[in-house]
């Protein structure tokens, strides 16, 4: 008999404990929908703040790949490149070439207002305007050649 009473007491204690846990996990009946909405909004705001903080931290920290690229670039930044500016071209015969003398004028296929082509190590990289800087010629870059266009020019070689 005592065993039966102990089992009943244990069952009652377990039921009471389960009831307490249930009440803690569920909102109390005294909380209104407005209170629950406020709690929900506060939780969502807190989550947004954490996400914004994480995003700001990630933006300030370069990725490992960016750091690797930066290190690679640092290694090659002092390598000299040969820059060539082409103001125009023409086709002449061997006879015309042999007849060239100091003072000879050769007409080019570009007009005076045309852009000049800028090459780095033989690859077209930009279009520019020809300008005078003091007593020297110079160029003003007006267009950088996109990667896709550079690939097309390589295909034509």
C-alpha cells in the first residue's frame, strides 16, 4: 500500500512539474496580444541590430581572398610596362618607303580630332586625346578598354 501511495505522489509531482514547465514555455493568460506583439517587435529589432553589426564588421574586414590578391598585387606593382601611343597608321608601298626623306609628309588614316590608341606591353588598354604639355606631347585618357573588348582584339590577331 505504501508503494502505491509513493507512486501516486511521484505521479502527482511529475504532473505538477510538467504543468510548471508548460506555463513557463507558454505565454501567461494575463499577457495580451499587444504585449506579445511588443515582445516580438523587440526581438526582431534586436535581431536586425545584430545582423547590421555583423555586416558592418564583414565590410570592414577584407576577405582572405582579397588579402591574397592584395599581397600578389604588391609583388608586381613596381614592374615596368612599356606604354605605346599610336596616333594613326597607313599603308605605303616599298617604293614610297624608299623615297622617304627628311621633311617627307606621310598621311595617316586618323583625323586630327580622333582618339589615339594606348597600348601597354602591346595590348590595347585605352583611348585618349592627344594634348600638349609644355613643349611635350601628352595624352588625356578618355576611355578604358573593357576586358571583353580586349579579348575580341586578341581573337582578331
